[in-house]
C-alpha cells in the first residue's frame, strides 16, 4: 500500500469517483469526515457501496468511529457484511485496542460467514497523549494487524498547541516525536509504516517534500485526502528499476559472502545495506512491480 485515499462515507459522488483515482487503498471514512447527524445515513451508503465494489482489485478499508464513542458497533454491523479488506481504527490507545477490535471483528465474521481473521486492522496511533506512552504495546497484538499510521491533528488539539507545524512547513518537535514513534512501533511489530496525511491538497511541492522525507526514513506509504495527491505519492513510493536491480545485487552478494560484510562493485556492504535493499524490494512488491 503506497497511497491510501480518504473518501467521506456520506459522499456518494466522491465514492463513485474514488476507484478511478489510482490509489492502492480507499479508506471510506465514517469518522471525522462525517458529521454526527449524518452517521446513520453514511453507514447505509457505505454498506451498499462495499457490496457493489466486491471483487474489485482495489483494497477497501473503512475508518470506523473510535472504540470510546459508542458508535463503533453499529458501524461494524453495517459494513462487515460488505467484506471490507480492513478496518482503520482511529484514536487507538495501543495493542489492547487492536485486540478489542479483533474480537468485535471475529464475531461479525462468523455472523457474515467470512473466514475468521480475514479482515485486517490499521490503527491510527498517536492521536491521544496517553497513546504515546503505549506505543510498544502494538508488537504481537494481532495477526490481523497489517499496518500502522499516525495522526497529528487530534494530538495537537488535545494539548491545545498553537500549531503543529513550523513556518517552513515542517512539524514541530512534539509531532516529529509522534511520527518517529509510529515508524519504530510499526517496524517493531513487523507491520507496514504509513505516513499521515498532508492536508494542504493544493500544495503539490509540500506533499512531495513530505513524501520524500517519509520514504527516506522508512515509511512505505502515505495517506492522502484528494485525488490530485495520489500520483505524487505513488510515484515516490514506487522504487525505480535501477534501485530494484541494485537491491537484488546487494542481497545476492551478501548471500554469497556468508559473513557479516560483502562487497559489490568495489563498495563495502554491511547489514544496513541489506536492510535497505529488503525495504526497496518490499516497496516494489507493494507497487506490484516484482
Ligand atoms: N475522493 C474522491 N473524489 C474526490 C475526493 C476524494 N477524497 N476529493 C475530491 N474529490 C473529487 C471532487 O468531488 C471533485 O469532483 P468533480 O470534479 O467531479 O466535481 C474533484 O475530485 C476535484 O475536487 P476539488 O474541487 O479539488 O476538491 P473539493 O473542494 O471538492 O474537496 C475536500 C476537497 C478536502 C473536501 C475533499 O478532497 C475530501 O473530501 N477529502 C477527503 C476528506 C476526508 O475524508 N477526511 C478525513 C481524513 S483526514
Ligand atoms: Mg481525527
């Protein structure tokens, strides 16, 4: 999953447009993008939409309302019969929330006659201050756990920050920490690290800069909110042919050497190179080009 496009669950027009936008994953939102008064209507729209989209090559996630809202059970009752590929859990407090959602999914999979464990989970971490202190708890939480992302907006609202970005567009220190913790928590849990949204959708250069920084640091994809953002993110997270060839050569050279160091075209290689090469191949697989 390179690009994950948010679509408000109560917008039939945007839902209809979404599959042609080129995103690897469509995240149908029942949370913040849907006003409280529109939640019931949105559930009905999403339920029908998922049924009509069954068999599509694109993957569909539904962002339900948080566990603490009292809305999540009705959200899941409505959407699970439509067999989404996964559920995005906002304001996740940690591994225990993934386990709690897994139990809710298991019951509904049984009711809908779906194989147990078929619906995956993608939590949004770092949306609450308390969740920051439980980032290590995601490790081993559930076999459904597929990817982890992070959020800066709800976190900055909770601490009543004046802003979460510097004048140059970079995140301020508290949100850089949240981003790093997400990257490490995802890697430790062996799930895909996904960078958060860049909400200024008319600023293509800003999106490019943030996506390149995410790729540099080890994220494998990025969430987006507008169709114009999809191609930028897809392009940045798709490795070039040359980098795939080099990654395979690094892995081969290491396998042949059988020791802790190897050489390739006069350059010394160590474990860092192998890890990076594996990451490139993971990205290539995610882009379905190998
Ligand atoms: N998915 C599918 N289609 C979308 C879309 C999306 N996320 N965002 C915009 N479009 C469509 C619009 O409907 C419009 O279609 P049209 O040309 O047929 O009229 C076209 O793309 C261009 O949209 P534009 O006019 O540039 O933007 P907008 O003002 O209509 O919408 C947003 C701006 C931010 C409201 C919209 O992009 C959006 O709803 N994004 C998702 C928000 C969300 O889910 N947030 C929750 C997570 S942070
Ligand atoms: Mg939010």
